C-alpha cells in the first residue's frame, strides 16, 4: 500500500512528492471515452462496476499516488429531490430552480445509503482493488447552491447573489439543508471506506472575502467539524480562492487546494502550517516537455517549505490534453522529487 | 470643473472620495436603452453625437465624479482588420480567428485618426460639455489577444493558452502588434482631450503569475511607458487579478483597479504608494439601502490609508441593477466621505 499521499495530507515528511490530478478519470483518456461511448454520464455515475473501471484507469496508466472516486458533485442534489439532467455541451441542468421558500421546502435531506448507495458500493469495490489511497468527495454547499438557484452553470451568478443580498434568510435556509445532506453523504463515504475527503468549492471564488465569511465558510466549517470523528484528512479546494486563503485556514481542513493563480511560495507564507495541494495551470500540460519539466521543477522548489505538499493541477485536467503530457508531468514530479 | 477624481488619481488629498462606475453608461439606464432602441451597438459606438449623449447620461443622473468615453475595447481590433460583429446575447464575434502567422500578417497597425476618428471626435465633443474629467480607455493587449485568438468570449481560453504554451513566438508577435496599435490609439485619445486613461485587462486573471510576467505585463509596460509624455494619469485594471497585484505595481500605472475579490485593506498593504480604484461587488448594489450604506462605510474606512482612493465597482455595473440603487451608492460615498 502506497501511503505517501496520506502522509502528505497529514503534514508528515514523505520520500517524494505524491501526485494526482483533478478530473484524472475523464474525457482526455481514450479508455474513458470507450466506456462513455455506450452510456450517459449520469448512468455511468450510477453503475458501480463502470465507476470502478474509470476510477482505476488513470491510476494504472499514469501512476497516480491517489485515486478519486468517479462521481459528480451534483449527485446529492438529485438525491435531495432536484431533477438533474446532463446535456452534452451544456453541462448540468436543474429544471426546478430553487428561488423561494416553497422550492426550498420541496428539498429533502436524503438517506445516503438508500438514495446514493451506488456511490458507497463503488467505494467498497474500489478499496478491494486499489494500492493507493481513495479520495471521496462532495461539492461545498455554496457551489451546490449556485446550481440549484441558477438552474445550471452560470456566467454571472446573478440569481445566486441576488438571493444572498435580498433574501439572506432564504439563502441561509438553503445552505443549511445542503450542508446537512453533504455531511451525511461524506460520513457515509467515510464509513464505506474513503480514506481522504475533498470538498470542492468550484464557484466560491465569485465572492468577496466578507461574503465568503458570512455566506459560505460557516457551512464548510460545519461539515468539517461533523467529520472529526472519522479522523480522515480533509482537503478544501476553493477554486479561484487565492484571496480567500487567509479565511479558508479557519475551515478546519487539513489540506488547502490551490488553483494556478497564486504562486505557491506566496500561499505557503499565508497559510503557515497547513498542507497544500496544487497548483499547475492545467493548460501548462501543453508545454513542450522540457519546458513542462522546468516549470514543475520550479514549483517543487517553491513548495519545499510547505508543511505537507501534494502535486496537483490548479483545476480539472482539460479534455483535449494528450495523456502522454499528463504522464510526462507525473513522471517529472516523481523523478524530480526523489522517487 | 470638478477635479477631485484627477487629484485622487495623482495620490493627492481630496475633500471627499470621488466615484464613478465601470460601464456606467449602459443598459441598466432606461435613457440608454432608449438610444439603443433604434441602433446597433457597433453603430452607436461609431456615432459621436450619440456616444456623447450616453456618456453624459450617468454623469447627469447619478452625479458621477468622472465620465468615461462610451466605446468598446474591441474597436481598435476591428481597425486592425479583424472583422468584428456583435451578436445580441452572445457578445462579440471575430470570424477570422488569429491562430497562425498568416493570420497575424493580415493584421495592420492602423492610423487612429483615419480609422477611429469617431472616437477622437466623441472626446472633443465631450470636453466641451463636461464639468468632470473624461476617461479614455483601451483594452490591454492580453485581453484583446484572447478575443482575436478565441474568436470571441471564451469559458476556458484553451486556444489562447495553447498558443502561448506551444507557439510562444507567434503569441508574442500578436501581442507586439496589438501593443503598437493600442499605444497609438491611446496617444490619439490623449491628444483629442482625454484626461485620464484606463487600460482594461478583463481576462488577464486567467494567467498564473509567472505567465502574467512573461506574456502580458511587458506589453502593458510598453504602453504606459510610451504614454509618459502625455503626463496623464493611467489606471490599470487587471480583472480577477488580486494575485497579480504585486507584479502590477511594475506596470507603471498611477492607479491600480481592484475587482471585488480582495479586501481593500489587504490591497493597500500590498501596493504601498499607488492610488487604488474599486472595489464593491457590483451585485452588492442589490443590498437593501441600509446594508448597502453600511458596506460602503466599511469600504471607505478600510480605504482611508490608501495613497489616493477612487470609489468604483469591482466590475461593470450589471444590466439589471435599478438605477436608484446605483444612485444610493454614489450618494453614500459622497455623504460618508464628507462631501
């Protein structure tokens, strides 16, 4: 069992820098495309045997030091009663947007095993196969709320902020309900065998620091506080959240994920004794190999003072990335950090 | 003549905090909609009399301390030979994307008066009318380049970064050409009577600091360096650029614009003796009036140590903002800062 990733999450010294990539099980891999060829994205998420297969693909091909459960952050929103569809090219769509008390009242706090048993089954199956640690995950409440309020992805998040600013009680009510669902969901993942839990706050970077502190952070704290009994390391990734880093320390997470917008040396100065994960621009995987290795070398050098460091991209790997470029990056991290 | 804004740009003490709002002449104003009712966006941009009318609208209605020329950052890209169209709801479209040397070679460096005389005419007309300073502007080269490379707005900027990382010489060649065009264009605006120049880097926030330093900042420096003779104050606004602030100091700008993602106190600590402009979340204009005034009070308090401070939004005002809410914010800034 390769536990380098777990050690880094706990801030312990490691023999080399462990690496995984957000969205490592995904469309850039031809073997993933092959599985997806016959099945919708949502059906794939609900078929444990196939989830296991695609979760393992990048670990096998690219020698990742961690696996991440193949699923989607919106699965629990569907379990709450929000009708979810995925449209090719457009992404997730919720037809019944939540914009008033009646909409909020319709949402339930689901029993995770009863409604999302396929996720826990995937975790149990994966643990029998894996030689590296398995990451479970969920969306952070703020990010999940934006999807329910906007009805899908958004460019401006006008409806979300309008609710925050003009109906704060309704907004907080929605956040509380999502938080209760998310906590139970992550506890179920832990019980099923997840070894690390990552909370993805993909859209929280649209908030001013004062609004992050009031409308988003408290719910992340509730979730992480509620997971203390599991003793699992928790990673909090606030995408586009460089200016939220000082506040994110208070989330209670063991590891803070960084996007690519911040120099990791600057991040280390600001977060002190938290482990860090990140932060190569995913598109930098397009660099010629020598330049890619050089950039990775600079990042590793800059990260030497981190209290635990996990190499990752600053965002999900892009679907047009040649797998060999990803492999080049993984190999460079391993070689240059002394594996 | 109200020169409070000019003084703040130069870092001088002012009797009260001057205010204007990005995109203050725009769709949220019914009087603007009325002008737009009969004419396309691009035709409006090319009709000096109408540009004058819509430029003056917010100054009159909201008592702004500065006017900004009504135009679009892509006007000079059209003058370079890139065929520009604006589609309702979709934004700007360039059919001939620039992705190779042949495409780059087709672009010309236009004579501003000959090709964009309507802009300079608008400036001359406005100077006869205005009792507040007039801001001229241009897009920063990086932002303009993204439009030419992507063919319009983009979600991921894949093509832009792919060119940066795999064809850096082509990318730099494009940046040089846009830079030459932009410098001449801003010099012409200065000559026509613009009193402050703002450089909008709307998309530069997608860059890692090391890439900003290599691919974007040098061209901003060239432009600002080339404008030294004009002695006009220059504002550089790097949208979503909180992590680029330390590098942006080197741009040579007199004023740095801030989006809403950074606490202004934190920005002051980092930029030292530059004047600052910003940084209310434009959507916070939806707050109930008491809460809006409170938030503005907190911002003004946080900004007292700035070496020159101009109140603004952290991004353009949203089209659904009630004008009375914008008025409430302007009045609050004036009253609370001692006008």
